[in-house]
C-alpha cells in the first residue's frame, strides 16, 4: 500500500511544479536608460522579467508560475 501511495505522489510532482509559486535565482541583468535595470529570471520551464531602479537585481525572487512569459 505504501508503495502505491508513494508512486502516486511521485507521479503528481510534475503537475505540482506547474502550479503555485516558483523561486528562481541568479538572474541575467541588463542596464536600461534612466538608471533602470532589467532582471531576467529563467529556468527550463519559466521566464520572468522584472524592471527595477535598484543598482542590482535581487539574487532570488519568487513568482507566481501562472505569470510566466514562456
């Protein structure tokens, strides 16, 4: 019985990865006009962009997976 439950949980993991929140680290950074910075957070499944006035992008950021640009 335990093996069946574990198998079901493992089978559903890919679905869980596509819903909810995702944290991505180490963004690519591009300097924009006016002192703004473009932060590009990308994984194999998701792409998020953030424009900030900060001198550097946050190292890691949590996004809602439904907002992905991919």
